[in-house]
């Protein structure tokens, strides 16, 4: 267990935060609640309540240190946005305290903080002033803000004439140009086009690299894994788990795809840190190393199988009518292997047993890095019409994917999954994350680097 952080190390401190909302069935009930309890109290009779309580958050506590990047995941309505609003100060907690150090820039709901009757230029100056910049500072940075937003002449038009994408562009351009100590983003970037999203993520990475603290809510698990140092899983207003992004994303997905009859059981497992869900080791410790030397120095021309190379980060979804068994990588000659040679072809196979009748069934596989970034995969059917239409209970299918190992030396994981329709409901019938670990070695002194081998060729001429 690490030493507790001193106050000077902490950017955001959340202590016992809960948030209660009052829900009224009718508009008149809100008026009754405002007037009648006071009259009832004066008359000395029992006070009647005209609302229903809804607790969006319950007893949330977490310390986020300066320069840390935290991702928050959870189902819709879990309380993620309410927590961010409380941290930014736009919403007051019912109980608990939030302490922050430094300038906060936040992108919460679309267009929050904008006056839609004002022009883009006027909103830039107004929002930047709210974030603590002087008129002189905003004037000096306005050209950079306008260039990043890239909305052209619309900068001089009322925001009410903007598209949703233009609103996000302008809001983000302001937020990242005030040099925030804390940057808070709530899924806002999902609105922009791909080019703008990539520009935003590049700027987020630069801001984080400069020492700013990042608090990030997203349904994109890849973004959480790539951007964050730690992740938090919130469900029904409760903080269920905190850990590495890969661990938390795995638990979130297990909860998200849990069958209705097993949901509460899985939720309790996650809440109590059940080690059967996923190992708590860091990603680089999740496998036994075959050799202690650098991976780049390993050069073999023949595949082999090492029984010690076993993943301990495996997460298995609850079965919903099917069960994946015996996931294995084979050479084309049929020999089992988990030490693979870059550039060669292999089979990834598994069997699926069905204990319920299913239709529209498709099988899939996915390759990931140790940190959980998805590299690519495949599925058995290109369209819904090409899926297996009728499978009877008791039937068993063998699935074989052929793939070229176009990866540079390193450790990687494979996922296996099966989707289909049972009793009119479509979804995962079974899925296993990190079911097989492979180590890729080089077969020659090639000049490829990074993760994927694109078979690069270089020519230099004078």
C-alpha cells in the first residue's frame, strides 16, 4: 500500500460526496412542497412530502493527484456527470466536500456556459473571463482559439445558428487555450468529426504531458485505456471499483453485458473486489516471462509453446446460452503455439457449446496490447444475413480464425466471443477477455518499430 498523498500533491479531493434530487410527479407538486410543509409546521401537524427522493451519488471519496489522468466509466444514469458537475462547482453536493487546486476548464454538456444569443466571439470572451483570464489575456489568445475552433465567419454569428459540432469546437477551443491546471471532459468530443476528435485528443495529451490533471468521462473504453493512468467504475451512484484502466474497463464490460438474473451478483463481486473477476497485478506482471532479455533481441525462426505463458487478467462474461471452451493458437501445421514469429500465419481456434436454442449467431476474435488497446480482429459473418440462423440446444461448433502475425516483438492478448439471439434478445451469448497470451518474436533484423509491422521498405538516394 502506498503512502498517503500530502495536500500539496492533490489536485482534486472528493470526501463523502452524495447528491439527492427531488423528483415531482406533477408541476403542482413542486409548488405544494414549497408552500404546504411550512403551513403544516406552523399548524403543528405532520409535514407531508410531495416528492420522491433520487440519490444520484452516494458517499463518493477519491483523491486525484496533480498531473494524474483519471477516467470514469459507468452505465448511462450512473452518476458520472453529476460527479463532474459537483467537482466543477456547477452543482452543489447534498453531503460531502470537494476541494480543488488550480484553474479548472470543463467541457460538460453540449454548449454549457454559452449564451446562444451572443456571437461566438462574445462567448469566447465571456467564458474565458469565467475561467479567470483577463481581457488582455483573452485578446492575446483569441487568434489561437479561433484557429483551433475553425468555424470561419460563424465566429461573428450568434451561437444559436451553430450546429452541435460547431458548438463543441468552440467550447473545446476555449477550454484548452486557458492553460488549465485541471481539464474535465464529459463525453463532449463524441459529437465532432473524426479529424477534429483526433486534433482534440492530441491537444489533451499535450496538456496532460505539461503537468495538468485530466478527468475524463467516456463510453469509449479505448480512449480511457490510452489516455488515463487510473480509472473509476461508478454504478447507481456508487463507486464500485478503482484501478488500472484495463482492470476497470474489463469489470465495466462484464457488468454492462451481465444477464439480468445475474446482474446483482456480478455487481456485488465487483464492489467487494472479488479476485475471480480479474487479477490485481499490473499489466506487465500478468504473465510469466519466457526469457529475461529484451524482447527486441529475441530472434527465432520456429514457433513453440511455453506452458508458463498464461494470462492472469482473464475476464469471463456470464454465459447466456453458450460457452466458449479451449481457446488455442496453432501453427498452420496444427502444432500448439504461443511464441509466434512475426510475419507468419496462424490459427486461433475455440469451441462453443450451446445450452439454449439460438439464432443469428456469429463468432469473433480480437487482438489487444497488454494495456488493453484493441488492435484488430475478425468475425465469422460479414452481415446479419450470413450468420448461423438456427442452432439447437446441445450443439457444439468449432471456430477457426486464420490470421497473419503482423505484430512487432512484444506480449499480446486474444479475446473470443459469440453473439446471437435467444428468446428474442440479441447480445453476447458468451465472451472471454484475455483468454490467450502470445509473445511475438522477430525473425530477422528488420527495421520495423511500434506495435504493428507494416512491412516497411526504405530507400535513400542522393
